[in-house]
C-alpha cells in the first residue's frame, strides 16, 4: 500500500543550529533531535515559539548527540505536552543532562542579572526554561547501544552508528516502511586525537547531511599552529582566553595543552578550565573508555595538570588576577556562559588574547570578534575590544568538506533524495556543488519549516 512519508525541517535549515526534523507516516510522528537556535536574534526568538504541530501526538524523539543545538529544546517540548520516550546512547544521555542543567542555570542567572540591572526590554525578564523544567526531561531518556536495531512500531525501526564528533555522538539509520533514511547528525573528524573515525552509511534512500564546514577544509597540523599562537600571545605577558564548548572541544584543548606543555612546546603557564560541567564531563570520559582513545593514565594526568574552576566566586577571583595564564571557558561561540565574565575583564586589555578554536556562527560574539568588531555588546553594555583575537583552525569537531564527501563513499547506490542541512548558506551551497562534482548527485537545501513527501510502500515493512 502506497503512503506518503513527510519530513519537515523545523530547524538547522539555512542555519547551523536548532536541529529538529519531524517525520510523519500515517498516524505516527517522530522527532529527530530537538535543539535550540543560537546566534542571530531572529533565530533565538524562534526558541520562544511553540512547535507548529500537536506535540502531545508525538510518539518519540531520537537524539544524534548531546550538544545544546540538538537537545536544548527538550524542556520546552515537554512543557508543550510531549510524554513519549527520548532515545539516545548512554554517553549522550549523560551529556544531555549536563547540558540542559547548565543551559537552564545560565538562563536563570542571565534573567536574574537582567532584572537586577534593568537592561532587558521584558519586565520581568524570564528564563527560557528553569532548572526544574530541564530536569523534568530526565525520566524520559531511554538508553540504547550502537549498532543494534530498535523497533519502535510496525512502521519505524532505527539504529545508532558511531559518528565521532563528541562522546556518544551517532548518525541515525531509520527504516520507515520500505525506505532507509539516514540522519547524519554532526559528523566527526577522520583523524581526531580523542575519538575514533566515524562509521560510514552503506544504504540511504533518503539522506540528510550536515554542512557546517561544507565549503572549507581543515589545516593538517592544528597542534603546531596552536603552539605558535600561544607562544606569540605569551610574549605579551597577558591572559589567553579560549572560548570552548564544555563538551569535547574543551577536552581536546585540555589534551593538546597538556601534551604541548609536557613536550615543552609552550611556556609553563597555569591552565584553568572554568566550567561547572568540567569535572562531570571528564568523569563521563572515564566512564566510557570504549568510546574514545584516551587511556586512564592520560585522563588522570590531564586532570592533574589543568585546574578546574567550578564556583562563581572562583571565576570572579580568577578574572581579577592579571598574571599570565590560559583560561578555557564556555560557551564556544561566546553566546553566554562564564567566558563573558572574562571578556568583561580582558577584552579591553591589549596584552590579552582571545583564541577561537571552533565554528563561530553568524550573529554570535565569537563571529563578531573574528570579523574585527571594535566593541561588542554583553549584559546590556558595549565593551571595547583591545585584546588580540586569533583563530586556530583545524580544531573543530566537525568534518570538513573532504571528510563529508568521503563519509558517503560507501553508499551502495545513489539516494533518491539528499537534503543538505545544518549549515550557513555558503557552506551548504558549496557542499551541494561538490556532491554534484564528485558523485553526480543532485541535492536540496531546504528552507526552515519546509516539508517534503517521500512515497513509501507500507506493505513492505521489515
């Protein structure tokens, strides 16, 4: 029996954040990822809107991994009536819990600060969701192993496949009636120092592929570049601030800095990781050695070398300390978090260096700094920028164009449809062109909220 399956792109369409893909077939609905929008104000405002379907009728959510732009909308989904299960790998669930708690705490702190200093247009300013609302998600998590098919119903079966990127990250193979739909999630690097190479899909009737770095290639030796930048910054006897995502890139930077310091390739500066999640993420690494390359002894040495800052009064004390040092602090695109406290103290300091190590989305403070902004707005005020701002490329957790093209090299046949998602327009267009050049594949760059139908044969359910 022929039926139409519908895919609606509720996020990560025309932009890098807000990943949400609604799948509908007959009377069943699935949501693949459930992330927050970040960056441009017009995108962030979408986080305050209800989803354009009956959330109570949603059967399940399946998560590719635990980053905020893939899980951060979950508390709002529950608030709107979702009562089903949220499927993910065990490390993804542990990371998602940390991310949601941290996100809600930051939002509560930002709302409280805005009300205290009166710089919000809203009276009173409110958090997008509270810690209590974030934690209401936790009982719904259902952990599943990779490479095992999970039957949701007669219409839907899926499995998780290892994808690098961050601990627990996967791509999803979804059998929908007689079609296989592959959701790439975020694809990791082929030669990541901490994580194994991503698996590659071998069958996809429909493919959704990310394009964060769809138009770029990463340099081959970021370790040497990182050492050179730190050496140059250290000559100014100032503080080096590295905005990082608290999950994975923070651990990669900790690994590199520990290694470079041990090999005496960078000056002997004290190194601090300022994140309430810092210790917890290291513990997740220690709980899941099968997912990464670090040995227990390396994990222990890294933890001993780098001082973890967890309390807010410690942040303020460290920010007021003008001695040369290296500070890693979230968030990675400087959209919020404790890195803003360090910005308040060091952006105006000519001796300081802001070292960017990951993708900086359009409309973020990180992008503004790399674009040469002379001042940036934080917490209701404009702050002058006198510090040096430097980008070290090649430290991203995302596959570059060559790696994205190689990731689909094992597909047995041409997909019926390819959708390019999770990228800014230039990156998506570049990947579209490269897919055509290398494989002869046509592809679609969907607009936000666009819906597409895929004919399926419900009589051939496996």
